[in-house]
């Protein structure tokens, strides 16, 4: 493995700040070399590579695999295991960095190690890597450090991420078959329009047979595909990139998130998923001893839906003014009365975290059942739709042929 150049800022034995470059195989190795020089590391990061354009570097980071929920679940589970075994924190992180399959996660762990060697706490070090480590994980680790129960906090976070991953995978699995049906149907229609239809239309045109509107439309589509087929990959790509840029506008995101909750069939399922995430995240943080205001701030940032984030912001203001949490939830159209009542009871009895956990488990079961129902509903509906589309295409081709045969006196 070639050595990498790192830019450092450190204090020497006399307390003077020293800056410079150091070559090492990894961030942790660079920090170890600086310690051997009796330097106290203040900042240590990868130096920009000479002769390499920023565009290429930016493209490399863009194409680099993101840290998934599965990666975070595995990280927390392994971290909890080595911490519980009594291994020193830096050694734990070094083990995790060497075992991490995701390059971005590995690099972030190494950055955290360098920050720890600079005197920061684990939560502070991870907070500087928020593009990888979500707010809920940072808050849980902070609570675990303060309470001396870091391993327990990591176990709860591993459970949290694993449940989130399981739900996402069930939703994806339910969509595989419908997507496959749509793709196969689209290919079948494309083959009929581009390969079969031109042969029939050339015969019919030579016979001066008047073509129905549906056949003329299919012929126009076939001509377009024949002449401009190279635009087909570009059009979806342009639409995708345009939608991605548009969704970066906050007002558009808010409207899209509100629309998601009102969608027929899919809306109730999405609503149950965001309620489950809200309750589970808040319950996990409160159980770890995170103050309610801080917990709500984290939940607001990890809601995954602007409508829910807005309700959480209203609840945060309510709690900040000394009022209850349940009232803003009851006023919203997102949370059903059962959720707000459970929250109010939890606040009055001091069991808010336990009741939120029960609500989250209830909605997890509802999501699983909803995914199963959605899958069983989509399959026959898509079969009917694709059958109707393919049948319509075939009928548009056959109608002129039947007219010709009828004119020739051929009866069926």
C-alpha cells in the first residue's frame, strides 16, 4: 500500500505550534509517528494530492460508496463487542478501521482516532464526521460516555439500525417483483413496436389500407424509436438529475414530503414508517438518559420527512416553554390520536421511553403487514395493467389486418 501524505498541526514539547506534512500508510500510523516525536496532535488530515485535479478527486468521492444503515449496524455491533471486552478505545477503533469494508467509513474511523489523540471525547470526535455518523449515534455515545455504559449504548444503536435496515429490506423485497414485471412488459412492448409493427405497417401502407388512430400512434412511436433511439438513455438521466436538483430546494422537499403522506395506498405505509422512526429514535435517546430537548433536536434532524420535522420543531418549542410534548403531536395531521395519548400518559407517569418503544413496535408490525398487503395487491394489478397494454398494442396491429381480410371476403 503506497504511503499517503498527511497535513498536521501539533504542539511540541515547548508548547510551540508546528505544522507540516508527514508520510504514512494510514491516519493512525501518521498520528503514531507524531507521538514518537513527542508532538501533541491538534489537527491531522489527508493532504491534497499533488498533480491531481480537484475534479478527479471530487468525482472519486462522488462515486465512492456511501455508508449505509447496514454498515452502521455492523459498526455499532462490533464496537460494542470490543468495548465490552475491555479493550482500550483507540485499539477498538483501530480494529474497526481495519475490518471496515466501506472506504468512507474506514477513513472516518481513522479521523476519529486522530481527534481522540488530540484530546477530544469520542462523541466530540464523531460529531466532526456528521456526514457519516448520524446525530442519534453521536448523542447516544455522548450519553454512554457520561454514564459509563458505552457498550450498552452501542448495543441499543446496533439494534436500532438493524431494525431500520430490516424494514427497508422488506420494502425493497416487496418491490422487486412489480419492478421486474414492469421491465419485462416494457421490453415486450418495445420489441413489438420496433420489430413486429414495421413489417405489418409496410404491408398495410402498400395496400393503401386506412389505419385507425391507435395504429398511427404506434407507427409514430416506432418511427421515433427508430430514428432517435440514442435519446432513450439520456431522457431518464436528464429527468433524474433535474428532479435531484429540484429536490434540493427546501420548499420543494417540503411539498414532496407532504404529498408522500397523502398518496393513495403508499401514503399510509409511509406515514407508519415515519411514526415508527420518530418514536423509536426518541425512545432510544430517552432510555439512554439524553435530555428531552436534546433528544427532540436529534429527532428533528433524523426525521426523514419535512412534515414530521416541522411537527417535531413545534413540539421542541412547546417543551422549551415548559409545556407538554403530546399537545403538538395531537394538533398535527401526521400522528394519530393513539400516539399523542400514549405520549401524554408517558409524560404523566414518567414512562415516556417505554411507551414510545411500544408504539414504535406496534407501527413496525403495521409496516410489515402493510408491505405484505401492498405486495399482494400490486402483483395482480400490474399483471392486469401490463396485459391490457400489451393486448392494446397487439390489437392495434391486428385491427387493420382484420379489415383487409374482411374486405377480401375472408370470414372467421
